[in-house]
C-alpha cells in the first residue's frame, strides 16, 4: 500500500476545547488513512483479525488448562537461556526467584518498621490519588518512595539483570544505528508500595491502560510512534518498536507518567494466591492497535475517543472493546521474591477480593531504560530523592521529608548513581 506524509494537527499541551480537538484529529486521521487508499474500517479489520487470532489462542489454551502467563526462572535470565518467544507473544511474565524469598520478607518487615517508626498511620491524610483511592482500603497504596527496602531493590544487580533482559525485548536501535535507549541502564523510576492486609476487602481496579490519554493521538511524538496505524502500512505495526517513544511529551495531568517504561512491574513482598485480588492483563501486545483505531469507526461519536480523556486513566471495557475482555488473564500464584511484568501498553486490572487470605504486598518497580525522556525526568527524581518529597508524577504528599532514616545519597551504589544520572 502507498503511504502518505500528510501532516496531522497536533497539540503539545492539552487542548482548551477537547471536543473540538477530538473531532479535528479524528477527521484528520481518517483522511490520512484514506489518502493511503484504504478506509478506517479496512485498517481496523486488519488489526481486528490479528487480535482475534490471539484471543482465540488464549481462550483455547485456557480450555486446555494451560497457564497463560509465561513463567521464567531468574537463573535462566541470568544465564541468558530464558525463552523469549512466548514473552514477546504474551507481553507479560512472572520471574520466579527474582529475589530470595527471605530477602523479600525482610524488605516487607523493613517497610513496616519504616512507616511505623515515622508515625505514618497517625499522620495519614487519606488517598492523594482518586484512582488508587477507589480500591477502598485504608490505605492500600502507601505513598512512600525512599525506604531502604525500595531503593535496595531498585539498585540491586538482580533487578538490573531482569530490567536489561526486558528492555532488550524491544527494538531499541534504528536502522542507521541510532540507539533510542540503553537497555542496560535503568532510570530507577520511583513508585509506591501496596500493602493489603489479611482479611481485607478491596474493590480492585477496573481494566485500563497507563501509557497516556489523548496525547496518544494528538502529540507529534505519539503520532509518529503509531504511524503505521494511520499511513496505510498497518501490517508493519510492531508493539515492540521504541521509535519516537523515548523523547516525546505527555500531557500534564493527574494520571501521567513522565518516563518511558518498557514494562511495568512489581516485586512480591508476600505470597499471593491467584484468586486473591491479583493482577490481570489482556496479554496481547498488539491490542494497542485495536484501541487506537477503534475510535475512528462510525459507531463512536465524533467528539468521543471511546471514553479516553485527560486526568483519567485510559479506560478499556465491554462497551467499546468487548472482544478483548475475553482474553483477560490473571497471574499464577506467586511467592515473596517473585516479580511480575507487563508491556507498558497492556490492558490490565486488579481483581476485587473479599476477606483476603494472607497479605498482598508489592513494591512497584518498572523497567524504564535510560533515554532522553527518562533522563529529563531523572532531574526531578534526584531533587525528590534529596528532599524526601514525592516525585512529580505522583500526588504531592511528601510524607518522607522529615523522616531521618530514609535512604541517603551515601547509600547509593554504582547502579543507583547511574540510574539517577549522578555518574
């Protein structure tokens, strides 16, 4: 099919009139597709067929009693013998024995000592984030970033080994040899802690995505990243291609992520059974193409992007994406020290639970390789680290400012210093 270089309207900040901007960009995207000799319906049909094949494969595997999530031993990653085909196919995995179980349990206790010793619960002001506040626990998500446990895990050799393996699943070098990101250097993107106590009731989190909102259609960088969906070459779309993802902006908002994450992830600090309110994903990396093209079909109002807007997470659900929901698959049982990872564009959710059996504790640690976008955010992270503040991607709660026993610059190793841009 021929391609076109027709310029698209774009906004580098949130448009003042979202409805008008939505109508304008949808008309421009349809026109660009049509200039290639195809229609939006025809391009969507290509993606729909590809995604439906993956859905059928997952449903059939589930009927055969097979585990949908790939499970890889840390030792195989360390030895360079971990299989990658199924990881690329599913876009998610569990790493068994990422850390020794006893180490993870010690970190869990260290976090308890850290927050209790600094009177966190007496000073807790309630959820600073409406989205995570919806889970209903008091609290479930701790807005804590600079404990020794978190920083020791972030700057550990074992974490760096897994992150480098995951980053390397992506196409990170252009045909002319330009490196979009360094797969062997992580930016130590700081995130929070979840601690859900035994016996807890939690409403969970509905199916959603985290890579952005309207900026995915409306900023130049993302228009280039998803170029194959709109220029007549949809067959060439590759969800593992990092071109144009490592430098562009995201609209400011309460749900933004300033960094480019190849994989989102967390490390288990407790044992968790698969039916106790755990993570689920739609393990189809190509599903992002379905989500990006779906608003261009005629059954969606012209001022609507299938519910996507700013200051809210990207929703996915039965109204506009019903076939994808058939593939929603939960993680297997995990032990403390295992880690769980999913492609940054992947639909995911957390199942609700009543009277949870055992604790459900995790540290959120993604893979966020060193690149221009992450280097810029690292400057903010350094400031937050030095002052004990909450990083700017998160609510400005700043509980740790006066906590004397938080992780200090002198405690950084080489991995930590490089991750913060200090070396």
